[in-house]
């Protein structure tokens, strides 16, 4: 039930986001549309979405022939762009791109230059030659970015006529997907990049959330936790439990005796709810988790 409600609220908010095409080439459809959630991770509190990349292209004599700027806003829900997973990335040899949030309280730029047809292989990470990356701050809810150039690509036009800029999940970005010869595609074929959005259940503190038990999202054997983004709360299973912390009975006991390999130094593991014990074999004593010692039991006999 909880997960169902959670999914509903998640899917609705990103749908309010839109992309806008500026200076569209005649004949190309405006790409206004929704952000499509591709993957929702309940445990990590993330949504992966695909966004069109921004680009700008020039012809051999340095006239701009094509241009697309990206702009999107996450809805008013508890969603932010992940600062740990995403990087702003610029590809090109005479290319700079800048980004701001919708309110223009944040801005940054990245410049990518090269003088030859650099081979963009995964072993040659984005280093400023043909590719530039920079981080974004915590807590961003909107971003716009567009491209420009220093010399209209006139010095690099033999091998590079278009620049691209996009926010991208560092885990899914592969630089080999971005050869300098790439030209934009349009409509359903347009190049996209995966962006990671972080969500929280509600923008409340754990105390506030627990105060209203009928709205509190964490199930049994789970607890309220704070995500790295530092706003709002999420749930996680307590130590010794695993599963979906947003379901009423979603966190189930882990049988450490089966899951861990020989958790006890001597083979006398006993699973208990949320934990496990190690009993010492007959003739030994101590805490079996750290090791049993051989010894005799001293019996004190009251003198008579
Ligand atoms: C969704 O994300 C999870 C965790 O990041 C990953 O293991 C899984 O392969 C992804 N699924 C798809 C369809 O991309
Ligand atoms: C580049 O575009 C400009 C303006 O559209 C045009 O005048 C010029 O002839 C074009 N150059 C080439 C090499 O196509
Ligand atoms: C969460 O609430 C704080 C303070 O009420 C606000 O500044 C912040 O923008 C909110 N964050 C989100 C993601 O809505
Ligand atoms: C962007 O900011 C402007 C003014 O700062 C505001 O009027 C507009 O509603 C904002 N757009 C979105 C989608 O939040
Ligand atoms: C640049 O190099 C790529 C391979 O890295 C190659 O596919 C492409 O044709 C080259 N471009 C030119 C103009 O030589
Ligand atoms: C507690 O949560 C429920 C369900 O969301 C809501 O209807 C109710 O108004 C909340 N109560 C308080 C005191 O905020
Ligand atoms: C649950 O979380 C609260 C606040 O984050 C913490 O104070 C408390 O010790 C946690 N309880 C358990 C059982 O982990």
C-alpha cells in the first residue's frame, strides 16, 4: 500500500517538468514534454529520468546552423537533482556551456577545447580535451543550460562541428558514446542523457513525521533516516533486517547463520530476530562471536 502511494506521488511530480526548445530548426517539432521516469529505486530513494541533451552546430564558415537549449524544473514535490550522482558534461572542441537554476541564484560553466580529433575512449576520462565536466550543488530543483563557442568552430571544423551539453549520471555516462563527429538527431531519435533525481517521502524531520503515525511511511523494524541531501526523510530497515522499509511488514529478519558465511568462529550459530548468537560448544566458554575459550568451570562449594 505504502509503495503504491509513494509511486503515485513520484510519478506525478516529475510529469510536471517540461523541456523547452529554443531557436528550433524549421521543420523540427517542439520537444515540449514530460520527464519520463525510467527507473525508480525505492531503497536508494532515486529516480532515473532521460532528458534531451543541449547542442549547437556550426557550418564550415562559422554560421550557427542548429541550436537547442535544455530547461527543466522538477515539480513542487520532495525532489532534487542528485549532486553526488550527476555531473554537468560538455563535449566539443570549441565549446562552452553554462547552466543556471530557474531562479538564477546558481550558475556555472564548463569549457572544452581540442585541436585534433581526440579519440574519446572510456580509458581516457573527461579531462578538458574534447570533454569537460563539473559538479552541481546539493538541492537543485531546476536547471537550464545552453552552449556557445569561442571561434565558431572555424579552427576545428575538419573534425568537429557540433557541441553537446547535458547533466548525466556518472554511473551511466560512457565517453565513448560521444565521438566528436556526432551530429544531433531529432524527435524520437534525439540524444538523451540519464539524470538521477533524489526523492524523500516528505520534506519533514523524523520527529515531525513520527508525530503523525497515520502519515508516517516507515513500517515495522524500519526507522526514519535522513538522506545525504539533507532535506526530508526516508526509511531504512533496522540492522539485522532487510526488505522494503515502506511496507508495513516489509523488513524481514535476516537469517545471519545462512546469509553470512560461518559468522561464528565455532559452528554453533543461532538466529534470533534482528541478530544472531554464537553458542560455545560444551567445555568452552565466552562470547562465541569473538571466540570461545577452553576452560573449566570453577565450582565454588560452600564450606561446611
Ligand atoms: C534500476 O536501478 C537499479 C539500482 O540502481 C539497477 O540495479 C537496475 O539495473 C536498474 N534497472 C534498469 C531497468 O535500468
Ligand atoms: C553557412 O551558413 C551561412 C548562413 O546560412 C551561409 O551563408 C554559408 O554559405 C554557409 N556555409 C557553408 C560552407 O555552407
Ligand atoms: C524542504 O523544506 C525546507 C524548509 O521548509 C525548504 O527550504 C526546502 O526548499 C524544502 N525542500 C524541498 C526539496 O522541497
Ligand atoms: C522560474 O522562475 C520564474 C521567476 O523567477 C517563475 O515565474 C517561474 O514560475 C519559474 N518556473 C518554474 C517552472 O518554476
Ligand atoms: C575522428 O575519430 C573517430 C574515431 O575516434 C572517427 O570515427 C572519425 O571518423 C574521425 N573524424 C575525422 C574527421 O577524421
Ligand atoms: C496526519 O496524516 C493524515 C494523512 O496524511 C492527515 O489526513 C492528517 O491531517 C494528519 N494529521 C495531522 C495532525 O497533521
Ligand atoms: C531511529 O531513528 C532516530 C532518529 O533518526 C534515532 O534517534 C533512533 O535511535 C533510531 N532507532 C533505532 C531503533 O534505530
